[in-house]
């Protein structure tokens, strides 16, 4: 029950914070995300318009083009399969893991469990490739300086988006390591039942951390700021 409450609170909290920051950017630019408005929309009306825009096919086409363009620039040639494998495995693991943890507390079984294990192996391999290929790009002092903006993070007002992206990358990597080790530990006959339950609990929170980090990373990377 505690995990369900924390999952709902953190997911809603991250979505609220990111949408509020996007609303602040749109208000500062004098737009509602698509066109100039006077006076600016309230947060509720702006959010309602953005949610309605998600139903439009053009919105998803633009998002897909932005994703493909970013992946092509950062993962050229065969390395695109590293990104594709990481994204596909993360999507399945997050969807199946959180669904069962929230709605079916007795745990995963059958074909969903087999799929979870298979995609878990793919995730481990993709994460290793991700660290080898992109780790240096997110090392301290590397990458473009970027513009310092208070909209990058609501807590550290002078944190640049590049710095926040790097922090999220390494946080996701750390949670991924915890995810892999706890999954292996819970499957090996080395721990008592209570210890395995603890490992599964840690596994779930590490997965939640990856999902939250991926949401913020995607918002910073794939959604452009409003035009002035």
C-alpha cells in the first residue's frame, strides 16, 4: 500500500512540476504553446488545451520526429539499436512492473513474468551499451554549457538544463544497477524469504526512480521551449 501511495504521489508531483514549469515558460514567452495570446491563459486552461492537443495525430508526429532526430544525432549508425533496445525494454518493464505492483500486489506470473525477465536481460545489456557509448558525454565538464535557466529545476534555480540532464543520466544508471542486482538477488537461492521480499521492494523503488528520471529527461530533451 505504501508503494502505491508513493508511486501515485511522485508521478503526479513530477507531472505537476514539469507542467507548471512549461506553463511559466509559455507565459514568459507570451504564448499558450501554439500561438500568441493576450491576456495569457490560466494554468488550468493552458493544461486543458495541452491535454486536448495530445489527442491530435500531428502532436504525436512532431514528437516522433523530434525523437528520431535526437536519436540520429546522438546514436548514429548501428548504435541506434542501443537506444532502441533501452527504450523498448524500459517501456515494457515500466508498464508491466508498475501495473502489477499497483493493481496486482500478489505479484507477476505467467507470460507477463517471462516477458519481464526477457526484457530485463535486454535492459541490462542496453544499459551497459548506453554507459559505454554515452557515459563520456555526460561526464562532469563535458557537453555544451547550455543556457542557465531557473525553469530547468524548481529547487536549484541556477541549474542549467545540460547539468540536470547529466544528473538524470547518472541517476537512471545508478537505479538501473540497483534494479539489475536486486532482480538477480531475488532469483538466486542465496537469501531467505524475508530477504527476497526486501530485495523485491528495493527493486520496485529503483524502477520507480528510473521512470521518474526518464519522464523529466524526456521533457527536457524532446519537448522544445515555446517560441517567443
